[in-house]
C-alpha cells in the first residue's frame, strides 16, 4: 500500500512539474535555513559543556556603586578568592585570573631570535586546573603552575615556537625584560566552544602587582572563579541561598581594607553604596552576561539565539504554507480523481494517507536538496556568523535525528490541511462537474489567510532588517565626541621604556604627522577606574559623597590628537606643573554637582587622600560602544606618578591621504629605537567598528534570511498566480469579447493580490514596530523608527507582488479570447 502511495505521488510530481518545482524549492530553502540555524544554535548552546563538572563552576561578579553610579562587572578584588575559601566549606577551589596585556615572547633556543606579540596570555593561580579541568597533552595539572617561573602553552604555541620538538622544559623569554619562563605543560588546543580563550598560562606570582594588591577590596583587576564541591547543590534556590551569605562575609573580610583607603564599608553603605558579590554559572557566561561589564571572556547573547531560531521557524512555516496553498488551489483539478477513487471504494482515511504520503515524499526530496545546499553554503554562512561549523556536523546523530524529525513534521504540516480538505469531496458532486470548495468562500478565505500570513512575516522582516542596518549606520556615524579617523595607534609602546618620549618626539617631526600623544589607554581599551571624594568649592553646592571615575593617564597632546573639545578651563601644558591636575568630562561634573568645576578639588582615598585640582572640562566622549551611556571620565597627567597601570599607547594623528606613508615612517623610527621588538599597530576607527561585530553579523543574517523568506513567499504567490489565471481563463475571454481592455483586466486580476498584501502590511507594521523597539532598548543611543521605513517596506511588498504575478496576469490578459472560449 505504501509503495502504491509513493508511485502515485511520483506520477503527480512528474506531471505537474511547475507546482512540484515550487513546492520542493520552497521546502528545500526552508529546510536548509533551518539546518544552518540549527547548527548555529547548537554551537552556541554547547559552550563550556565539554568541561567535567561544568555545572559546578561559577564566576564571581561584583554589583556595586560609588555615589550614584551603579556597576555590575565580572572583575573582583584580588582578596575575594581567599576570603571565599575561608568562609564557605561548600567551595572546593577558587582561582584568580589576571590579564597582563600583550606580551613580547621569544624562544631562548630559537636560532633567529624572532620575537612575537602574544595577546592571549593569562596569569592564573596554581589551582587553575582544579577549577577548569582543561585537557593536558603533556605535563601534570596538579603542579605545572606551582613555580612562579612556569608557563603552560597550547599545542598551537608549541608548534609556533618549537615545531616538532618536545617543548617541555624549554624556556620562553617574556615581557619587556625578557624574563625566562620554563614550559611545564602543553595544553590541548581549546575547543571552539570554550568561552575562556588563551594561548599561554603563567602564574600570578610572576606579577608583583597582584600580590601587592591582594589586601585590597577596591582594586578590581582580577576575575575570580570557583568550583563547588560535588555534594553541593547547584539548583537556583541553593545558589541564591549561598549568594545571600556573601554580604556578611564581605563586611567581615573587607573592613580593614576599606578603612585603609579612607572610608569604612559601613559608611559607604550608609551613603547608599553597596559592594555585593554574586555567582554566575560558568555555562551561562557566553549567552547571559551581556549586561555585565569587564567580562574576561568572549561572549554572545541569548537574544541572537532566540532571534535566529524564530527566523528558522518562520521560514520553514512559509514553505509549508506554500505547499498547503498550492495543494488547495489545485483542488479543482484533483476533484474528479477523488470522486472516482471514492466510487471505486477508497475510504476517506486511505485518501488522507495518500495525500500525507505525497507531502512526505516532497519533504524527503526537499530534505536531500537542503543538505546539499547546506554543504555548499556552510562556508559563506561561517564567514557571516563568525562560526567554524563543519559539514560533518550535518551527519552527526543529533542533527540527523532533527533532520528526520523535520522531514516528518514538515510533511505533516504541509499535508495535513490539503489531506483533509481534498478527501472531503463528495463523489457524486465532483463527477457531475459541480465545483465544490475550491471556489467556495471557506477555501478562498483559508488560502487568502495563508498568503496574508506569508507576506506579514516577510514585510515585518524587511522592516526589521532596515532598522538593524539603520542602527548600525547610526552607531558608526554619530558624533562620539572625538575624532577616530586618520588615527594610528601603536600598541604597548611602553615596551620602549625610557625611550618612549624620545620616540614620540621623533615621530612628531615628520611632515606627514599632525600630532603624537602618549597615553595609558585609548578609546575601546585599557581604561582604569577608581573612587574619589569631591570637595565643596562653592557655597550651596550639593555634591555626591563620592564618585567612581574611569580614567586615562595622558600627556599634553592627547586632547588635540583626538580633537576632544575643551568646554571650560584648559588642557595640560608644559607651562604648568600638572602632576596634581585632572580634566573631567561633562558627565563627571554633572554627577558630582559642581556649579563651578574649574578650580575645584577631589581627593583620592586610595593614595592617602591625594588632592587633584580640576583644570578643565571636556565634552563627553564615548570610549566604548553606544550600547552603554557615557560614563564619568577623568584624564590625569602622566607626571602625576599616582598610577602604574602597566600599559602604554602612542597615538599618531596623520594627515589625510598619508596613512600608508605614516605607517612606513613609524616602522622606520621603531627599528631605530627597538630593532628586536615587534611593532603592533591598529587603527582607531577599525577598533570602534569591531565593537559592533555582533550587530553586523545580525544585520547580515537578517538580510540573507529576509531575502529567503521573501523568495519563498514569492514562490507561493507565483504558483497561485498560475492557477488563478488558469482557473479564470474563460472568464477573461468572455470579458475581452465584451470589450474589457488589457489594462482593465490586469487591474482586475492583480487587485485581489494587492488587497491581500495591503492586509499583510498593516498586520506587519505593529509587530515590527514592537519587536524593533524592544531590540533598540539594548542601546543607550538609538536611531529613530521613521515612517519611511514602514512605507518603503509596504512599497517593496507591493512591487514584489506585482512583479511576481504580473507576467502571468498580463499573459492571460493579452491571450486571444478565441483560444480560451474554443471549448465552450
């Protein structure tokens, strides 16, 4: 019986090539989209699940505020790990991770003595592998980080520096002073689904700043991770109970440290401050930490997983709608078949199985084509999505199971309505030639409703795509308060040591260069933060008790190099002694509450209440993406010697059309000062663009799948246009005989489709408006939802409709009426 069903289905497929092509193409595109997005979603959801006891690993986060500014960050004081171990027996182990920045590395045994810049170096406590059981290829996880002079490297680094030789026991010379580190273990290359990324691990003991600040509860430069004991419950309620014990521990452990910086924790809390620790499951960091600042790891967002999943669902649904629409549209041509088969004894259930078998065969053929499409398109999809998905994943057990389920589900969804609809025909009526439901109100209502659904989805996706691109353009072109064009940044120029200033001065003499500046950080990276206490300078000032400021240490040329506008006061200058001076942005002044900020003072409790005089106020400038609002910011002069942040950048502002020449000049001068150290350059505008990498990917994915959804919808509309014009062939002939013009007939035949698209547009508008408003809430600075976006989407939908159905409508309208009436 099943064999008979499929034979009949194959005959139908061969005889109705156009409708079969439309159905199979739509289903294949829908399935290919579904499979690619399934691979993407699976990859995202598998992050960090490869680690043993991954459910026992947590990151410690800090939710605090100083004055009126609240923050939620993934970094903690260096003393938190030891405090947690002392106070909570539920914790098996706790590890600190410190990121020292880019490191100069070369092999002691290298013949050519070439140095490389390694940016993925982490300093960790010796218990690192107790918390993160990454797989070692060589070495002992229990003691490989015990020695301060030890280093653990990945297989890639081993190949890079030693080739096929055994790296164990070899020496790598690291950092500016080329300190020797002995290789004690080789780590297998990290899986793609690892949130924590690194190439080399050294000991925190090798970085004196970590040990020096281990007493502090306000120095926030390490990430802390814990592993709970096996018997400790990890359900949300149990973790919440553990969280609730942290405030008492913080109060007990941090008292002396807060007093040492000039303010007790109790006083800070009385003023409205807080310093709360929380636990974040490690497996949730990748997708659920978007609102947490200074996360060490590379993260994504669960919203994108939801978005892509919804897109996949709608595209496969659109393809099923096509099948249902075309099947019911062809009902009149199959009515007699149903009638004859019923007269010959076929029962309704047999007919239902027959039509479902047809849909299942179409679905199976489409699935085979979709797999071929995925194999062909996976590399371009990887480029867009930033993934490294392998075609072999398609044939993994889990994906194959989903694919089989998709075939069955798609076949059922596509065939269920046509099956019950076609099998319901009465044999006597159809054999006598009475047209049944195919031209009736109920059938037309359902078909029209399906068309409206298709174009509602497509129109909404057009609107969403345009708004995503508009927001991306807004973020890249809006005024951020500084100039990022024609700016070349030399990373880690502090490697030059006491030659750094001489190097800067030599560059400044070039006619291709406008300005050169040295700073501890640049926008998009390396700012540091601390707390300060403002002093009342004008009677009546209502000041905040304290304020947290992000900061750079800069020289006199920093502000003019980036074209930052000074609103009040002056810039740093060689004519003054500015070691005790500070320049604030508008946001900092507003938050403090000074009426006359220039000449006012603020004290720094972290350095024996050192006083800084405000000498200028600059226009607010963004140092991060427009997801976040401008934060209170301070610029300190390099002569202050208050901070040692361990980083240095040289900012070069070059003349227009002279970037290439400037790069050559920089290379030449760098070799004069440091021929053995690698030169690392970056462009500031590219760094800002990189902040919106996720949005770029979303916009590209939206664009592609919007195009696919439109194509699938138009396929269905194309098929309906064929059958509608064929069904009304004789009506068109009669109208032409009675004098109807071609333009009148075109208007008449296309009007039905235009009405449906008009309804779909008005359904899509509020849905798209709501969805984009929710998405734009993720940005502190956002574009507007202009009327022309919605009008343009409506125009595109109508134009696509006319283009899709126009050919067949015009063809039918210009056909000689004699041909259509010949059989009457």
